[in-house]
C-alpha cells in the first residue's frame, strides 16, 4: 500500500509550506491555485521597474527556532537575503516620533509627556493580572488615556476599521508589544530600545521581495492553476471539481467561509456541520487598498499614520528594504514605497490621499484586495475548533490565515503548516 496522497488548496505561504513539508516526508501532493499568480497575500509584481507588494510589505523573522531552521534550509541567508534593523516612526502633527511611541516619551510635546508619565505611574500602582474583555480595555489599562488618544486608539481603529470595544483580546495574544506600565517608565529613563518584538530585526530577499520566497518554495512542486469549487468524497477518496484524480487527504488553506459552497451536501450532512458552516459564513474581514508610489528618500522602514483625517494608516518603505526594489528610472533621492489603507478606497480618492501624506509621493500602481485582515468575534475560535475536529474525520485539514481564521504573519503560517502536516501524515 502506497503512502497517502494530498491535495493542497491554495499557494500562499501556508499552502507552499505544507507542500514542501509533505515532500520532505516523501508524500505526494498537488497544489491548486485559483489565481493567476502564486503567493497569496505575499505575492509581488513589478510595476515600471519597481517591486510592488500587492498586499502590504512582507519580511521574515521568527523567534521559533524550528521555523527558522526549516526556512533557512531553503535559502542562502548570507547571499540571498539582507538583514535590517526596524526603523519605524509615527507621524503626528507633522513630526516623526520614533516607534514604539511608549519608549520615546521625550519626543512628545512636554504637556502630553507629563500626562503620559502621570498616567503610567498611576497604572503601575493599579496594575493587576486581569483578563481584558476587549482590545480597547487592554489599551487603556496598559498605556493610559493620553497615549491612547494620541496614537493607540486612532491607529488601531484605522487598521481594523472596527469598534475596538467589540474586538476580543484572545485572538491578538502574541501579536502585541505588552510592556508593564512601570517597565515603560524604566525603559524611558534608561533609553532602552525596542527589542521584544518579532520584527525588531528582519530578513528581506535581495531581489524580488517576498515573491522570491514564493518562487523558491514553489520549485519542484506540482502547482495547478485551478479554482477549487467542489470537494466530494467517495469510498474514502477525495475528489476535486468532479475530476477523476482522487486524494487520500486535503489541506485547505483557502477562505473558510467558502467551504459551505464547496463541500458536497452529503459531507456536510454526515459530519453535522451545517450550523457551524452557516455561522462561519458570516465571519468578518477587512479589505485593503494599496498604492505603489515613489517618494523622497528617508531612513525609515515603516511610517505609521494615526491621523483620522488621512485614509492611509501606514507607508511601508519597501524601497529601503532592498535597492533592487527601486526602478533604475527613479531620480536620485527618490525610492519606492507602499501606501496601505484599510477598506476599499477608490483609486481616484487614494491618489488624492497620497498628496496629503509626507515624502512627496507620486503614484505608480494600485491594488485592491477584498480580504486581507481577519476579524474575530467571541465565538470565532470555538467555531473553528469544532469544525476542525469534524473535518479531520474525513481527512480534511485546515491551515493558514483564512482557513484557520487567525492573524498569521509569514513565520506563524509556517509554524501552523508544521503542526497541521504532523497531524495529517500520521
């Protein structure tokens, strides 16, 4: 009897990582991608000679040693990647304040800094180990009213495009820089720099950006450009799109909300998941509108824009990540950058917004992504957990940001692929 065969739906970082891990364990897999290019959220194109991260900018680093070891076995770290130190800033009232703002209180207006310090002192006495009921409560209890009004509430409301009091905290665990109020004060006194975030330093390909990662991980894989619209099971074999080829297992990395229309009704009925799928179909997500631009040269990697009067929430200085991201046609003193907005912003409106942000931006290209940031409600994790348990009975496994409905960065997506594959191949 031969080894299991796998269908992997989706060629984003999760799907490609799964297919590679399966191959490393001598399993046969086929990768199915419904879009013209592979890569999902980390895909890039060239526009007028400039690299365009079509859904924001993507870099690699990980505090998970297993993930790092796996990743660097695929690449030549020294010759194919650049190592960079995060140099981010927050643009407030035409001033640039170093990121993270809570560790650079001396750069704030004196009266604001005075209020922040008093609030942090007060919080340090009141600080208790509590379970915050919402993201807004977490921000208030960790940073105080003034810092929240200056930056945290404004910025996070822009990127999530939601009422922060309705966003549960559990799904943001591990994704936020959590520093005790007393620790914030000490680190300001002793001028401590940011060192506890995953991407305080990061690696970036010398050429082609994250598309270079996609292409490398795609090498030797069987990738079919086919949109999966139907999953059926006959005699314990899985069939896709009514085709003749069958598989023993499937790893689905697509949008979980689409499963109710993809799985055959007999599967849904047998697993008794109709109610779960119905609730999951209403899960919420954010779209993003992204513009590739050229701008004045600057020292930053990211610039955050909390001003509620500006639609963009950040500028990613992708031209600083690698000089190869910039077209030879750019004039001296100019680089490429990526401007990101949460939600749908029409091209004409986005061009107008670009004129309002710093660095004298000039528009090059535009991309709208219908789904990029996932949003949780209080029942999301329970629903996903229950669905996973039932689908495994039919050798259907979920992996990735949209299949597991978790806010995975590249490294965490790889970590999830490792966990899913370990279960799937046993």
